[in-house]
C-alpha cells in the first residue's frame, strides 16, 4: 500500500515536471556514433494506466545512429533541449533507482507468494491424498454398515415371521373355539326354547293343579264342615237320648244301650274319617299326576 502510494507521488511529481502523461521513448546515448554501429539500450515507456512500471515496460531495442534519431525528430517537427534532456536524464536515473528497489520488493513479494503457493499446493496434495485414502476406506466401511444393517433387518424379518406364524396358529385356535362356542350357543338357545315351552306347559298344568287343589280344599273344607255338622248332630242326638233315658229312669237299659250307642258313634266317625282320608289321597294323587 505504501509502495503504491510512493509510486503515485513520484508519478505526480513527474507529471508536474513534464506535464501530462505522454507516451514516449527515450534512448540513452553512447557507443560509436561515427562508425554507424547500433547500441543496445533499455527504453522506458510511461503510460497513464499504471503508476508502477511493469516488467513488460522494459524492452530491448536497436537504436539507430544519431543522424537517424535526429532526422526522425526533425521529421516530426520536434526539437529537444539539452537542458531538458539532462533534467529528464536525472529524473530517469532516480526513477530507475526507485524502480530497482520496487522491483526487488516485488520480487521478494513474488517469491513469498510462490512459497505460499507451493505450501498451499503441498497442503492441497496432502488433503487430496487424505480424501482419496478416506474414499478408499469409505466403501468398505459403508459396506460393513450395510451388511450389519442387512443382518439386523433379516433378524427382524425372521422374528416377525415367527411371530406371524405363532399369531396365525393362535388365530386358528381362537376360530375353532369361536366355532365351538357358536355351536354351543345354538344348543343352549334350543334348550332355552324347549325349557320356555315346557315352562309354558307347566304353567298351564300348575294353573290346572292350583284350581284342582283349590277345588279339593273346598271339598275337604265342605267335608270337614259336614263331618263337624254330623258330629254335632250325633252329639246332639246322644244328648237327647241321654236326656230321654234319664227322664225314663231306665238305668239298666241305659247301661245296656250305652255301649251300643258308643260303638255306633265310633263306627260312624271311622266311616267319615276313612271317606275324608280317601278323598284327600285321591286329591294328592291327582295333583301329583298333573
């Protein structure tokens, strides 16, 4: 940055001294002018586009004899002043000295740049070798990963296949159990319908038996009432007979007829009790048969 700044200062002072930025060629004088031989020299070109002269600004050319040099300038209609030439020569020498220093600095910078480029190239080569090495190892590692994953997937497939077979067996067993349960349900439904039908029939029989029982109970009740009535009648008759016997004072006949009356009452009672027991037994048998 400082070098470009100093170069711009020098160019500015040069421009202040010699005006604008013309493009011209200047040849140093020397050699054998009388013999007409040419002298090899370096010519400096100044351009507007560059503040620091490049390497291409120095070139080797053949300088013609002074006569041809002067005739060329005279043909162009330009005359050189020697004092101006001396000033230009001093400025040119100073510029050449500065240019040598700048060129040395540029060479040093260029050498440093080349060293950096070489170092970066070496680093790049190392990185490329490392990348190639990693790429050479990568397929094996990826293949191992794929193989491991493939083995794991196969193991899972085998496990799922076994589980599926076991589940299918359980499903078949459950279907068989379900079919058996459905069949048993149908049988139970049929038994239920039969039981309901029997229950309806039994209810009719129960109703009939209930009516028969009620009828028998009424008959028994009526018979018991009849027995009680007859018993009461017989007792009343016995009391009347006893009263009559007491009134007639026939003690002997009473004593003789009393056992006969008691036996008659006993026979009547036994007869009615047997009839009642027979009726009760018939009613129970009829109820049981229903």
